[in-house]
């Protein structure tokens, strides 16, 4: 668990890191190699989930090849938003940090205890930026907020 006390905001007690696949931890169906080390470090304190409609059909192989303890959850693309929200609710939203970039990530980011929108090379759904607690330019930046909570505290404190 990651416990982060943020003055004027509250205390986060995060147990789960829930991430979108394409546009967030992967580009064009390939896991971004620069994320492996920070994800490995975060796996000591958080359960890692990857949520995907698996548009490119590569999620299981790509995530499996990382050697990380990633729990991959797939669903039909036409049910992505509802499926992601259901997963967040099942985990207990207050203990979830959710990271995504797309329109189908909006419900899960709106519900999560901590939500981070990523702008990455695929861009980000405009309304997602308003729903997120924090917006980052890359997934690596988002993961560094969790590895170095003082950065997150500086952004969210009252």
C-alpha cells in the first residue's frame, strides 16, 4: 500500500494501480520499455492491473514478456467504459490510482481515489483532463508521481 498524506486534500491509501493499455502503457500495441523499471518498483506496494479491449491483439504477450506481476483484464471494445468502471468499483475506488488517456477511461478516472490523465503521443480525450486529479505529459511522468510522492503532494495540496 502507498499512503500519501496531502495537506488540504486528504490521505490517499492506494492499494491498486489500474492502467489503460493502448495510449497509456503501450504505443501501437507495444509496451513502452521505459516503464518497466518504475512499474517493477511500484509492484512492491501496489497490485498492478492493465485494462484493455486489446485492439492490437498484443496485450497478453506484451505484458507477459515484461516479467512484471501485471493482471490483464480484457473486454469487448463496445463495453470498455462500463467494464473499466465495474473493475474500479470491484477493487474499491478509494484504494485505486487509475491512469488513462481515452474516452473510455473517463468513468474509471471519475470514480478512482486518485486519477491521472496522460497526454502521450496518442493524445488524450479532452473531457478526461477535467475529470482527472492530475494531468501528465507521459506515463513515465505519471509513474514518477507515485514513486516520488512529494511531487504529487506539491500538485494536490490545498
